[in-house]
């Protein structure tokens, strides 16, 4: 992986990618005198929705007016709300809205809709030169049709970063000798978290076992998927739409000991809805989350009776020690509902405009999402767009984007291919271990309250027998999810 060039992905990509490039842009069916109206459903809210709607308005008043395309966008609320609305439309549920022409979709949901025959073949509207402008792995993710053609148009992507409460970190580091280098690996983070727990516990010598958690993470499924990939394993290996589960015990044991054990002992934590919430309440010092979460990193820690301002730091997400340089590829794309040539063509024209470098980077400056064109993924182009459009960009978002841009030469983005029941399988990764942690940590906390030491309280839950029991339950749950 040391010699991995920017955006190069593993062998096997070429064949699928070639299929995606076989389409050709057809004859323009639009007539500016008889405009086509398009509806878009998305899940953007707050500043992200404002940024998206602003770009839609710009399109309508410029390129859209010239070509005869008018776009109306609607937020459906959350990702879950959007998926529910789409499924209701597809199934013809009473009271459901008509399917939109375009909607935001993650790969698993898009795969379900594609299986229902409801998605347009985007390869028919994009030629080889156009597709080659996009990041290869983003196009590959969107080629979910049985024949390998494109169904998901990449519009905005994200990956994971680590954000740190710099203010409190500097005090902790100065007194204990830990360094930022320790945070480059998952194992190093676990070691630092133990030191932090003991350091905070020692601050109140009259109260035993009240150490604080150092680290947490959003998206447990990502921990499994990317952690396994860094160790050379695809937990979901998909070929021709068929999935093979790869759950080698020794690899999962490493994930267990570097997340479950620190969580049960209180070195790691998860308390609020998101880990940025936990930094705000002072319950965590650092977390791993999406680049799009940067805007939610707090400016101050708010305690019960006081608050104080904090500064932040951004780092690349920690990796498995000795692992390959893979990082999470995530974020919904846009899919086009199957309809007629005129509406499908118009939809693709809008999506091509939205993903032009300047437009996509304007959206990314607000949302924290990465642009999807190869030419747009660099600091120089970002700075040009900011200066040209006189954009006011939050420093946290800017630092997240530039941190990733600077790391791209030495990492590859990864996401597993889509497959039937993929959403159910991902939920197992997201909740199976997390639910066990919640239960077991509560038991440890109760034992601490009864006067037991941390080692005594946690001992029943961190044995090899406990791991074996969880491992079997985990594998059974994954197999059941995949089987449907």
C-alpha cells in the first residue's frame, strides 16, 4: 500500500468499470420552449439544505432556463424518513406521494429499488469521457445493476476523520506524556484512553472508579467494515450480486479487544445521540465520525454548573496497527427514477451540473462532503472556489476537507458492494455489539458502585469465553440477516 497512487483501487475494479463506461450520451430530447419539471427528494437539513436549495435556484435561473429544465427540491427529513417515503411510493401505498424524478439514496436502498426495476440506466446518458472525470471508486459503487451499468450518480461523498478537544488534550498530554502519534492507530487510541481514564480517576482520590472515557465513535458498522478491510478481509465479499460472509475469528477478536473491552471498562464511551454531543458535555475528548459532522463539533464544553471554550484538532481516522491504508467511503448519491427519455435526460443534466467542480465544492464548503470529480479533490482547487465566490467557510469544515485531500495520495476509499438484504446485514454490524456493550457496561457500573475494583467488575465480560459466546452469536445474526 506504500506505493498506492491516488484513487487507485484493488484489482477487479477494471472489468466492472469498463461495463459502466459502455453507455453513450444520447441525442438531446429537450426543448427550451417546453420546459421539463423535475422533483428531487433529499435528506439535507439546516445549512446543508440551504446550500443545496441555493444551487438548485442557480441552476434553474441559468443552465436550467437555457436547456428547458426546472427543478424543485424537497427535504424528506432524515435518511430514514426519505427511505420510508421512497418505499411507500414504489409499493403504491395509499396516500403515498408520486415517485420523484431524482432522490438521494445510499447503495443498499438503491439496490432494493433497482431490484424492483424502478431506476433509470444512467450509463445511457453519460459517455466514457464524462464518467472518467469522476472518482473511480464512486462510479464503481454506483454500478449496482445486474449488467454492471450505472444506477447511482455520485453527488457528494464523505469519509471519517478524528476530531479532538485540543484544549483539554494539551493539559492531559503535558501531564502524562502521551502524544498525537499515539492516536494514529486503533490500538494506540485504546492505550491512550486507558491512561486518560486512570489520570481522571486519580484527580478525585476520594472517589474510586470515576475515571472518564477518552474516545468514542459514530457508525459502528464502519468500524467493522473498514477495520476488517485494513486487515485484508472484506467482511461482505460480493460477486455477481451474491455475498460471501468473511468472519475470521482472529480478526474479529482484534476488533473486539480494541473496542468492546475499552467500552466495557469505561475507557471509551457513547452517551448522547452522536459523539460530538459527548464532547460538548465533557464526557469524551475525541471521536471518529464523518467529515460532514465537523460543523457539529462544539465550541465549548458545557458542564452542569459551568462551561468553558475549547479549540479543536482534526486528524485522519485511526487505523488498525499494521493495516492497509483504507478509509471509509460513504455518503448517499442520487438516483433517477425510470420514466421517459426526456425526464431521465434532464435529470442527468442537472446532476452533471451539480457535480461540476465549482458547484460541488461550494456545497462541500457548507456540508463537509467531498466533491466527486477527480479534479476537485485538492486544496488548491478548494481555495480557488472559496476566493472566487467569496465564500465564508467554517474553519472546522475547511480543516476536515483539507486534511482528507492531503491524505488521499496514500489511502484508498472503500465500501462494500451492494447485495440483497445488505441493509439488514449492516444493522447487525451497527447494533449487535453496541447493544451488548450497553448491557455489559451497565453491569460493570453497578459492580463499581458496590465497591468492586474496575478489574473485578469487568473480569466476567472480557474473558475468552465471553468473546467466543459473542462471536458465535454475531456470526449467527449476520447469517440470518443475509438469508432474510
